[in-house]
């Protein structure tokens, strides 16, 4: 799934339509017709970096919290925390600075763990924990 998020996030960034005049790159056309000078390659690079940082931040945060709480590492929950970080970063990965991906990932991990705990307390059956990953973490 992590690889799939690279395809989703960076593939969406590659969909940026460059505007060229006489074969020379001029910029990107916005929905209102305005052309701004931006490098699509730089956007794709930023998307890759922020996606990776958020995923790692979320993964490590989840793993550390579970390690402290349970005195063991639960890889299933750790990977679900990673997915929560990927879901959380998807909407903003092209427009944030790389350092901002760290708190986004960590916050997604905290929200995922809180949502997972809430489902257990409410006796809601969600064996894949899709609800806390997408609904809370994202």
C-alpha cells in the first residue's frame, strides 16, 4: 500500500499540465486561466519527500506509543499507524514544507490509536481498523 500511495500522490502531481510557448516551458495554468511559473519536477520531488516523512513519522510514533503502553511491539497496529500517516498527508503533500510532514504523521498516529481504542471500548467490530485509519487518522 505504501508504494501505491507514491503512485497516487506523485501520479497526481504529474498530472500538472505545463504551459509551453514555442516549446519553452512557461509555467502551470490554474483553473482560472492564470499561468504561474512552477517547476513540475520540484512539485513531484516535494510530494515524494513529504509522503515519506509523514509515513515514517506516523509509523515511529505508533510503534513507540504501543511499545510504552504494551511493553511489546505490535506490527499490525504499527503498519496501520503508517497507513494513517499516508492518508493524512495525501491532501496536502504538494503544498507543505517537508518539516510539516512530521507533526502531520505523528498527529495521524495519535488519532488512529485513539480511534482504535474507542472502537474497542464501544465494542465495534472493525477487524482491519479501516475506520480509525481513514476516519480518525486521515
